[in-house]
């Protein structure tokens, strides 16, 4: 994500990515994070003294006007908090669609691949090849990086015309 580009985070937690970015790159960016768990939003407001723009809501309810250069999701689909969701892969695809509808340049999503077969922590994993094939068929330009370790992979989807 180039310096100066704005970020909309899906599953922002306390807004730690925003703080990490500012410390790492010694610069601020326009940031908005959506987090469904109220306790995490409150903890972020306390920890960062209300300096992080966090909304307490499900990312499927993101306002139409909340569009940024990049949408990110850092492993937030590895655990689903809504027990009415019966198809995790479809939920991941719906999340990617939502992210792509709210970005100008692209989306980055980190998720657990089923390449790692032992998931003792109850995490959800996905067939990375299946997800990548679906993304390319729908959005044309994407890259998958399996080098994140611990079974995680990064999927970068670029917005094309």
C-alpha cells in the first residue's frame, strides 16, 4: 500500500494496524476501521486516546460513502463470530466482494490456507487455490503469497477499469 493512500480496515480490532503504520512509516494516512466487537473498539479508543477512527458495526453494514484507496482484512475471516453463517467460504467471498466495492485501488486480505492441515486453535481455513481462481475470474488481477508462515496467506486484488 503506497504511502499516502487511504485505508478501510475490515475487522479492525483496536485499530492497531493504523498505529503500526504510523510508527513504522513515520507518517499518517486516512484510516477508517470497522469492528463488530464493541469491547475492542472501546479498548482501541482508550489505548489510542480516541485518535483512531473506528466504527462499531459489522463490515457487511459499511456505509456506501465509506470508500478508501485500499481495503484490508488481517485474518478476520479466520474466526467467524456469527453462528448463523453456515458456509465460511461463501462468507469469505462475500467479504471480498464487499471490500472490492469499497476500494478505489484494491484490497489485501490475509487468511488461513488449508495448506496447513492441523488447526488446533479452532481457526477456519480456506482452499487458497479455489479462492484465488474465483477472485481472478471475477476481478481479473490478483496475487497470492503463501510465505506469511503459520498457514497464513496474503491475497492482493487490484482494481482494474
